[in-house]
C-alpha cells in the first residue's frame, strides 16, 4: 500500500512539474508575403508580430496561456494565398492576421469564413472585402473610399485641373482608382487619362508615352511601390517632369531604392503615418524594442498594422477569457472602443472596418526620406 502511495505521489509530482508544458497554447496564424515582390512587407510583418508574441509570453501569456505563432507565406499571390489559408485552417488556430494585398486577402476570405476563423487583414483596403458581410472578417487599415475622398481633396488643393489616373487592375488599385475618378468627376477637375499598367514589368515607357500624350498636370497612381519606383525612374529618363501622387500602397522605402533618390525626390503619396511619426505611448515603447532587435524602424506602416491586429486579438481573448470566434467577433465590434493601438485608437464597426481617419500626405525629400507635406 505504501509502495502504491509512493508511486501515485511521484506521478502527481511529475504532473505538477510538467503540467504547464502540457497546457494548450493559444495558436494565432500569420499569413504574409515572405517571398515575391512584396516580400519586404511580409518580412516586416513577421518580425513585428514575432516581437509582440515574445513580449506577451514573457509577461505570462494570455490569461496564463502561452501564444504560439503559426506562419504561412502567401507570396503576394492569390493562388498561393488560397493554399496558405487552407493549410492554416487545419492547424487549430483561433485567428489569423493578414494579409497585405487586397486581391490576396480576397482569395483567402471564404476559406477562413467556412472554418469559422477570425481574420484581421492589415493592408487590404478594397471596399468589397467588408461588404460581403462575413461575420469574422476585420481589418486594421482604412478603406479605399476613405482614401479616395482624401485623394480628391489633395488633388484639388494642389490646384491641378487635368488628372491622369493609372492603376494596375488589382482589387485594391482598381477600386481606389474608381473611387477617385467618381469624386473628381464632381469637381472642376477633369480626368484626361484612365488606364492600367501590368504589374511586375521592367519597362513602362509605352504607358508613360500614352500618359504624356494625354498632357495631364499630375498623375494619380493607385498601384504598389515596385511599379511606381520604375515609373519615376523611367519618367525622369525620358525627360518628363510631371508630378505623381501615389496611394498608400507606395509607402515603402524600397520605392526610393528602385527609383533612385533623384527620380524619387518630390514624389507624394497618401498614407497612414509612417512608423517614425507614430506618437502613441504604445508605439514609442514598441519602436524602441523593435530598434533594439533590428537596428532600425519597420519599413512601412502596413507591417505595424499587423502589430495592431495582434494586439487587438490579445485584448479580445484576454477580456472574454475565450477563443470562440463568435465571442471574439462580438467583443471586437461591440466592446473594443478607442483601444490604444500602435497607429492610434482602434475601434471596429459592424462590418469589421476600422473607424477613424488615418491619412496624411507625405513627400520624398532630397535624402530619399519620407517627410510630412506641409
């Protein structure tokens, strides 16, 4: 009998010692473009969320449970994103953060919705993503209609009467272009050119020649930073000094690397604040930790919005004490009000859209730095 008690006592001691290691972690997915033309965005998303996960776990986890990050590369490609979403949906995740491009996010939405998984996109601004009434879809970035209104106001303030609008036929870029054209059509300005380029090409002289023939006062480009970098460089090479205003997907320092600092100088773009301009206490603490780990700031605000998605999820899980998607979604829509995010206060409406205006106008200076335009 004594021997049996000793065995049971030893077993109990082992269970007590190893129990925490057996506790089920909170598994959160991250889907981002670690390869492809948007890889710099995805790599920054990964670094930021990994940093925040480590901070959460050092502080004891969420309600005592450690967080485990499960990462899949979507390659910035809709087909690859669908495969990545399918893999993540089988890995017992409570939610997924991502992704960057609207068309890439759209390829994953139904997969997560059918699996009842919370999804918080970070750089996907296409309007229709939240018009589908998917109950578990959210985003920490603004929508294209918000940006379209800002673009129309900025173009009017700059005093240009003949506007060329160039997009790339992606969900994001075409949506923003359509919004801007509709709003400009209600003003004294005229849209003299509306067309698309093919993303990923190395030579845009043909489309630049077509644009020049239309004789615009300014070009509003709604695509992504790799393409506008090429446009700026080749526009300078052909001796055309027409200004370009870009949308928020051009907010990436690689733009200057592609264009060269001379060609990029004076380029303007709309964006939520760049990382160096984030001024919340949470952002300052986060940026100090990021700089210590990576010897510099994140490349763009879109990666920081992935950090906001993670922090909102942690808050929802901690507050509800649950990981059920319906409870998390209800909390995010009804109870998360003016949450102190890295990029400012965060609230979501019933559609899952972030509430509030984040946009500013930036310009590339002589040193290739992004500075707020007066």
